C-alpha cells in the first residue's frame, strides 16, 4: 500500500530500465550463442545463467527496494560501507577470494560467489550521500572538515579496488563520488585540485603497470599490434564498422564467431553495433540518456538533501558506466573492463544496478512534483 504522501514510481524511468533489461537478454542470446557453445556445449548457457542469476534476483531486488522508503538506507549506510570494505579485503584471503586472469575480484560465500566491487559502487554512494547531508555547507567547503574526510572515505575504497587490480571500476567510483561531492556544494578550488591529483595518479598507475601502458599505447595507435595487445580493440572496431548504419541484422554478427573477446561481456556493444548498426547503437545510447536525465530530474525534486545526493549518485553511476564502456569500445578512451549496464553478462552487476534503480524509483515516489 502507498502512503498518502507517496505516488506511483516514475513510469518513464521504470519503462526505460525494463526495455534495457529485455534488450540485454536478446543481445546476450545473439552475441553469446557461439561463445556459449564453445565453452560449455550449450548455445544458450549465458542467456540462461543471466536470466536465473541476474535478472530474476535483480527484479526481486528492484521490487522490494522501490517499496522501502529511501531514508531507511541512510540509517544503515555506514554499516553497508563497512561490510563492503570487509568483502573487498576478503577477496585477497585464501579460501574466500578467487583470482581469475590474475585479478582478485571474486568472493566465494558458500554456494554462491559475487564481485564485492559491484556492491562497493552502491555502498559508497549511500555513505557519501548520508555523510554529506549531515555536514553544514561551510564545513563541506573547508579542507580539513570537508575535503580531507571525503578523500579519506574515497581513498580507502579506491586503494582496495586498485589492489585487485580494477582500474576501470576505481575510475568509475571516483567520477561518481566527485559528482556527488560537487553537487553537495564543495569548493571549486578543492574539486579542481582533486581532479588534477587524480589525473596525476592515473598517469602514475599507467607508468608502473605494463598492461595499463599497453592499453594506453593501443589507444593512441590502434594499429600498433593488431594480433597482440591491439587485438580486442581492432576486432571491436571491425565489428562496429561492419555494421554501418543499419547493421547486418540481429543474429548475423561475424565477429562473435570467436573473433571478438568477451562478446557477451565488456565487448557486447561492438556486437550491437555490428548487428543493429549505428541506428540500434544510437537508440541504446538514447535509452541510457533517458535513464540518466530522468534520474537527475528525480534527484532535483527530491524532498531532502539525502534524496538529492543519492539520486544524483545513482543516475551518474549508470550514465558514467555506460559512457566508459561505449567510449572504450569505440576507442575514445583506453579499453577498460567495465560492463555495459543492464546489457552485459554478469549477475552481480545486474542485481546491484537493479537494487539501485529500485532506490531511485522510491525517491520518485516522494518527489515534490
């Protein structure tokens, strides 16, 4: 039952998210048919796994989270943040963590496993929104009372994620946190200093890790080593270029025949461009813009500061994650391991994205208009 102060959840936002989910399932079925059969002997392994371990629990989370008053999350935001930190530490503990391709990003908890970094994306948004709401504007603008604690909170979680290593997720969390801090009324000079320091830190990370430097070099020159370090981006660009304006048709991708790495994961946008062309890719981008703009409108009309900051955080999270994925696949930025929200294969990502969407929908129920 809705209280007298509540309205129906934002229908445009909900519709856009549901369309993205359905579209994602269709593309996983198409992009993963060869990859699934090669790895598991089942052409629809990834589709079934995504449906049962991502979509179903994610929709359950969406339903219940949109029912829970968003102010409840303020009460437990600190505990959620601490639990996220504990999980991020546990990925390095033998018996709990699971290293895949040299990265310690998975945590095994009995009969299931998940990526704590996906939980961390939501937890840092909740905690920053709760913490910043309780700060006076003059404290937020003060370095020792505002910027330093913000950097401590952000730095704690970024160090653990960079240790995995997962530079893409760390960069995403930085951008989302930066946006929340900006909206809270932070000093522009402090924000400028943080941004410059982040760029310097990113360059240092590139310099000290050969695989990051290789990605940067390939970004500058995609033809540098097309059969080696430049293989993935070259195959992705070939897929997108082959699609043209109208695409080759759904199910008619050639690059998914074990040419393009991770066709259902990080590279799924390349298959979308190949099969559905520029038109299909543009419509997908439009859907993400709709989610972001609708979310920002909900945040603008939230009844309190916590709702505003929380709404901004969730909205820019979805937008920045989509932008980073798409931009890396079309070679606007170096390749990252960031999945395409609601589209790429991955149960943990889907569940926490839909949980966050549920919180945003609940904020819309309490909006001032």
